C-alpha cells in the first residue's frame, strides 16, 4: 500500500479495533438524550458548601492538543518555608450521576482510548472538553486536594473540599518544559504576568521536593521515548519521538501526591477504596541480569532503593541510552492493576512510585476509576454513606483491569498500523533494538530511533527480555500493522 493513506481509512481501522476489543465506540441514543438534558440545564449551581476560589491564580499544564482538562494547580509560599499546593480536579460526578446512561457507558469503556487518527472519549465531548473540562477562562466546579509540602517533600497534612475554580492560563508541557529545562524562551503569558511566572516557579519547587522525598524512599525514575505520528491533510508523513521534560515531571509529582492523599483520606474515614497497585516484580532475576551487564550487583530479593540507585547511576552515566534501559526494566516490572482495599486490609503498594497508598483520582474525564473515587471522596466530604458497595467496587476494579488491557491492545494495534505505513519505506535497513517480550506467540522487540515495535521472525532463538539486539527490517504491512525483523549478531 502506498503513501496515500487517508484519515478515514485509519479511523475505520481504529473503529474496528475498538469493537474487536469489547469497547462501545459510539454513544447510544440514551446517552445523547441525557446529554441534551445536561447541556440544556447549563452549568450546575454553586451550593453554600462550595468554596469560591476563582480569585486564585489557577493554571493548567497538559499536552498541547489536550482539550479534556482534568486538573488545575495553584501554590502558595508559607511563612515557615512550607509550600501549600492546591490541585483542583474536574467535578464530573456533579453532572454525570451514578447509574445514568452516560455513567453506564463510561463504566463499560472505562477509559478514553487515544489512537493516532481518532480519540474515542469515555464521556461525550460536550462534557469532557467543555462542561466538565477545566478550560481556560471558564468557571468550573472542582474537588480540591489542599496539601502542605514540607521542604523535605513530606506531606504531613491535606484536606479535601469542593470549590468553584477559574483556569487563568492553559499551558502545554512543551512550552513550559522547554523553558524550565533551559531549552526555550519563557512563554509569552509568563513574560506579561510576573505573578504567573512566580506561580510556575513555586510549583516547580514544590514538585522537586515531592520527587526528592519519594526518591529517598526508592521511587523509580524512568524515562520513555514515545512515537507520535505526523499527519498532514489526512496523510501519515512520518513519526516523531516525544520525550519527558520538567513540566511533565511537575504535573506527575502533583498527581502522585494528590492520589496518595486521596487514598489515605478514604482510609482514614473508614471507606473502602479503589487502589492502583504495582506488585513486586516476578521477574526480578531478569532485572538483576541487566544490572550485572553494567557491573552492578542487585540484591537477590526485590529491593526498591537498590534498583532506584542503579537507575540514577545509569541516567547520570549515559543519559542518551537511559530511555532504552528504562523500557527494559519497565517490561520486567510489569503493569499495574486496580484492587479494592477494604478497612483493615493492605492491598499492596505501588512498587514503581514507592508509595503504600495510591488511588487514581486526578483524571475523571478520561478514567472511570477516577469518577468512582471522586464519588467516594465527595461522599466523605458531604457526610453521606459510601456510594458503592465493596462488591460493586470489586466488579469495577476487575472490569477496569480488563478494559485497560484492551485499550493498550487497541492503541498498540493502531500505533503499529501507523508505524508500518511509515516503515515500509525502510525495509532492508538495520536498527538497534531491545527485546520487549518473549511469549508463546513470538519474540518481540522495539527499535529505538524511531520507537517502533515488531516481531523478530529470524534469529530470535535464545533472546531474553531487555537484551539489546541489532535487527534488519524484513517487512512492514500497513493493512495488518505487522512489522517483522530479523536479528543478527
């Protein structure tokens, strides 16, 4: 197939992949009927129990193309050296009641699925990119995490309440990150507003304290390079690499802190909660093997601080290849899962983040677990009974685990279709790669520049996950998304 792939062809493929993996790519008539009612009702009224914090200089940092804005941030320097950090999270529950058609659709799909050609939103876009999005210049209802960050990164106290907020400035990771990392100019809005500039710098300071505290406890600092398609006039022109930066890390640190505090808040108030856990790696021996190739000897049993120290050392020694090492280790640690933590139980912590209590709560426009957690938190705030039974939470956790896996399959499938379209011009060329999977269905690898996944069809015998290998591109089929490599010594 030649270069003339138009967007409709890609969109049809994405739609088919959604159906094949148990998603409902379209909204039902019942959803649209409820949506009309919500839109006609306008923004929900602000009750007497809701604080008016619109005067604070809230801002958001997200992907340049993001229109479903889930959170805004504000920080304040305290007299004793502490930094008060407020994270406002979009109040989705206030317009999407439990058990309504929109809620049931969200509960079925559980996530927004992002493909190169089309986004399949969990909530209708009239909500997720408008009424429940914390858009610049708009007054919105939010659930606020109010946290005190000490100089050593501890968060000794936090509280939660509902508030009316106003996003004064929408920034992108790219513009803020390039400025913070010293690679780019200060964004124009910050040049015109010393107060906003001060805000971002104070937020960055708080985020660094939070990161340093978790790092001491053994948080694993990875770096990934993702591929993003360049699509012009409906045609795929190429792939670009997307790396992390200081702005992404700032937001990540705030989100981790809010998610930890949210989980502890529910536990302290006697509620069960949905937790995100990453268990100790089953394949620790593989991680030890990789470390030994760099002359490092990790302990026999999984050890977070030891692994964190190894990763930090490698990042300093070879920053260019650190994303490749990150990928190998991440694959061996394995993915997270949702579980229900009942009172008096310990569901396990998050191995990568080095935290014991962690609940996804900061992205209710795009993750159903976050809507469920939001409802639990709001019930505590308003002194209402738990809105879900433990059995309902179990069912949500199990279904979200399945759908998250399915969403990865859809997104991976479409990335492969796009990658195959670009890579068919490079058949016969040689690349550096890392082995990412050895399964009954084959041995898989990712080439690193550009980041593209495929299967090793020749020379795969004896290869192990995390191993570096040189490969030749044998074939790339845009119809199937199949990319095949041959490995050679």
